[in-house]
């Protein structure tokens, strides 16, 4: 037994330091070298493969690449779809859908695993396609995209109709002919692919494009949109089951009719649209009324209006005639008033005559009192009264007081009568009014000093 405390290297299975021993024919390789050899072997053996399995754990990362697993009852293999291939897929991968993936097997040394680089992916039969359709339908229905309460009413007579369809197929011709037969209308066609790669993106873009047209612009905004395509298999109509197209239809603010396929064909767009038409021709019939029927209806309304007006006129005339029969005649209505007017006229004449007689008697009596001698006596008496009154006025006038030697004082220059010594001293300069005229004077204090005149702000003492 080797001494564990010996300073010599251990040999056999318990060696600490690797040494080249006689008989060793395998030189050691690095992990990376081994991973590279495995990668070459795997890629050389499995250049391209087609795998059938169920999608599990599908996710798309920020870089645009997608990662998933394909599984069956006994095994699981990881898969990668690079960004360029993801955008080219004909459907949106979902967990639980059985697919056939075409690609190449490779290894990923960073995690010591093998995986498939998927270049193309297809649904594994019509059953898988229907399963994918049901999953997407349930998802979108859960979000409320098919809610009947969100459906918009179609306009009765749209002025502009936008049609999203192929410009070369029979569908657009059928729609235009049907519109021309029923009610000629301005039609805008947005040409798109209706199947194959890129069809879903073009249809969704056309719907959003019509919805983005501003009212009143150079391009008229449609009042109604028709999304149309002829019949075909479920694969042919798959573009109208794509999530992008369904969301564009559900989010459109313009009323939209779905006319995809024949009457028995059903797509998810039919559930999201405001109205489903069994055929493109039926969509045109739903979009506009028949012009001839409108004219006939208008003529009928005109005739009904005329009959109503005539009947109203006749009934009004009947009511008037009935009223005329019960209204009293003019003579019967005006007879009492006429008689009363005659009576009042006669009474007025008699009253005027009596008034004139009374007035003449008063005038005769007054005329007798207007003799000249009576007037002279009355005039003399009035003159005496006037003379006595004037004498009384003169005796009460200030002039008679001045005539007895009195005078009154007024301040200069205002002319206000001074009624007290204090007011006179405050005025300083005064005027003495005598019988024969005024005399100006100035008041002085004892000793010859004049009184100061009061300022305009000081009140005068009267």
C-alpha cells in the first residue's frame, strides 16, 4: 500500500498528476474539441430532416427569433426558428398544434444538447389546421373581438364603398356589376393578395388604410368596407383566419361586411365583421338598396302625402261648413246692437237739446249782471283794494325803514347781509346801505389796527 504521506507521485487509479504511460494510445482532447467533433458528426449524418411532432413551449424573443420544442409520446427535441424564417411562416405557431418541421439537426455546445434549426414548418394535416383554428378562435373570442354588442349598423345608402380584394379575380367584377344594377355607387378598390405568403399582411394593411383616410380629404373616406374573396379550401382561405386580419377587422371604425368564400365557407373574419355575407354578390346586395325600389317607395310616399293633404283639406272644409250652419245669421247677431245704438243716439240728441237750453238760461242770467254801471262799481272797488294793498307793501319794505334813518350792512365783495358784530369783524370790509345810496367802510380794532379778513374756508357769522 502506497504511503499517503510520500512525496512521490501516486500511480494507478489514484494518480494525482496525469502522465503518459506505456500503452496509452488516446491523447486527451478538450471539451470544445469533443463538442466540435460531435457537431460535425451530427450535422454530417443528419443534413436535413422532416420531423412530425406537437409544438410545446413556443416563444418569440426580442431579437425576433423563436424557440420551441417538438414532442411525441416518447421524446422531445428543442428547435430554433431564426427571425427571417419566422416572418415567412404561413401560420402563427401555437402550443398543442401538430406540425411537420423541416430543417437540419445540429448541436449546441453551450448546453451540451442537440436541436433542430427549423427552416420550414407546416401543419400536419387538416386536423391540425382545424385545431389551430379553434385555438385562435377561442383566444380572440375571449378578448371580446366577436362580441355582438360591438357590431356597427350598416349605412342605408353609402356614398363611397371600399372593397378589399384581388383586382384581377371574378369577385370584384361581380361586386361592381351588382352595385351597378342595384344602385350605382362610388367604389374604391384596394388591391391585395387573397392567398399565399404575405396575403394576411396585405389584407390587414388595406383595412387599416381605409380606416385611416381622413374625412374631407382628396381621397373620399368609405362609408362601408367589403372584404371579399372567392371560394376555396381551408388552406386557400387561411389568410382570413390570421390573427392580424381578424384584429384589423374588429378594430375598424367603418362598418365592414365579410364576403369570404362561398356560403358554406367560414373564416374568423366572419365573426369579427359587422355583417357576414354568404357570397361577394350578396355583400353588394346588402350594401345598397335597389334604386328602382327607392324611387317606387318615394313615389308611394308622395302619393300618400298628397292623399293625406287632400283628406285633411276636405275634413277642414266639412268642419267649416258644419260651423257655418250653427253660427247665427248676421242680422240676428247685430240686431240688438243696432237697436241699442239707435236708442243711444236718440237719447244723445235729447240730452244735447236739454244741455243747450240750460246753458242758454245761465247765459241770459249772466248777461243781465254785466251792465256798465255794475262793472264800473266793481272796477272802482277793485282799484281801492289794490291801492290799500300796495300801501301795506311799502310800509313793510326795508326802504321805508331806511327812510326813517336806519341802514343795513353787507360784506364786501360777496354782498351777504351782515347780521351781527362778529360777522362784521370777520368780514373786515363792509358796505353800509342808506336810503340814498351805499357807502363802503373798513372796520378797525381799537388803536387803528384793521380786522383780519376771514379765510374762505372759515364760515361767516351772520
